[in-house]
C-alpha cells in the first residue's frame, strides 16, 4: 500500500514539473497567461524565380560545313627521258614558267642523225628507180613484179626514215603542258635513262582542292556548289567551286571525297598548302531563331517558355535548321514574344518569374 502511494506522488510531481516548464516557455516567447494566442500565418510564401529573357526579332541564319583540305596542282609530272644517253643540253631555268612543247633538255643523238642522213641520201635514188620502172612498165619494157619491188623498197626506206626521226624525238625532253619547272636533278654530261628524273613540272593555274565532308551532306553537295577557304598566314578569303565528287562514301571514315577548283590566275597560292574551307548549305535571311538552351524537350516534343504578365507559359514549337548556337523556329512563337532562356528546367506552367531581358 505504501509502495502505491509513492508511485502516485511521483506521477503528480512529474506532471507539475511539465506544467511549470510549459508556462516558462510561453513567458520566454513573450506570451502572458491568459493572453490571446498569436494569429496563424496565412500560408507558405511563394518564391519568384529569376530568369533571363530574349525578345524575338528577325535575324539571318546560316548553316556552314567547316572542313580542312589541301591544295593540289592541276597537273604534275616527273620529267624523264624515254631513251638513254648522255645529256648534251639543258635549256631551262629552275623555278621558271615554261610553255607546252618547249625543249627542256636533250641527250646525244649524233648516231641517229648520221643514220637519218644516210637514209635521206638513199631516198632520192629510190624515188628515181620507181619513176623509171613506172615509165618502162607503161612501154611493157619491165615486168609488173620489178615495178612492185622498186616501189616496196621506196616504202621501206621511208619507214626507216620515220623510225629514225621518232628515235631522235625520244632524245628530246619537251614540256607536256604549261607550268612551273622545279629544281633539276641532273647536269650536262650526266647519263640519263627512263628512271632518272630530270625535274618536276607543275601546273599551278588552276589549283584543285581535296576535301572530305560528312556523309549526311553527301546528297546536298553538287557540281558547282560554291565554297570559301583560307590559308594560314593570310588574312584573305578565297572563292572556289566544287567540280567533282567521289562516287561513294568511304565506309571507314563515313565521309565523301570532294574536289573543288580555284583559278589561281595570279599564281598567288602554291600547291601543297593546308586550307580551312566552308561550304554554305543554307541561308535564311529573315528567320525567327532562338538559343538552343531555350528549347525544353518533353516526350518527343520541343517546348519554349514564353514570358507573359510576370509568369512563364509553355508553348510547343516546330523547329527547322539547327546550328551550334541557334535553332530556327518555324511555328509556335512570333515576332515580339519574349522567351525565357535560363532556368528552363525549374520552370512550371504559370510560375511567377522575375525577368532580366538580354539585348
């Protein structure tokens, strides 16, 4: 019985301590016993999101393919003799322009010239023999066989003369086209053969440009497509045109080989140089274009948030040409609309926002 009273007294003491603590808490909060309770807050305060915006205006939108390439000569050949012999003439100056057909070098042809003189000396006699046999044949003084034999001997002599002249021509090295001749590798008195390169001849006007474009543009590049290019060390842009392309896409690199032509009429550029080129694929002068970061893709649909009356509203848009920084908008927004370009992942329909317009 005594134990029961002790437990009851302990419970009452704990209750009194809790009541005193509660009163002390109210006092510390500025409350008075019996004072009316403070009014409850009206509700959670709604935060306003700070965003950047852009007013839609017309602007020019272009799509370019950037690539690298090399300048190639229109024609280039290693000059060699077609026969062997000692070089007796070199008739060109290194690094100069030469014309098609110019005699550049010559090997010794004296034995051939002597042989030609011998045949030419026999030619007159052979022609006279044919004439006499023809006259006698008309008088039935010789047989037809004798006349045919004389005529055959004349034809064979003319053929021998042609062969010697062709062999003499092989001793001459002539320019196959107009161009610039490079450094020579031989001197007079050296022994030349078909394997010895005398010099290199390069046609530098026009120049060709070899480039490789991504396969997605393979059908868009046509003969006559214009392009621009620059070379290192020059603050100038040059114009060229595509004149040929490969018949198939390279399966290893997924690119298409394209070749352009540059007139180079003044000879200002040298073949072998590295170039940076651009091909303009499309040009929209009066486009509605917005930054790529303003697009919000949702379930396969592109959306843009438009600022109206202090709030953000989503609108579906139809897009077109895309560049690295801009997207062409075909439908969905109009001139004068203000689109939101930052914080798009935090935006919700009709969310209050504070706008900072970017010019």
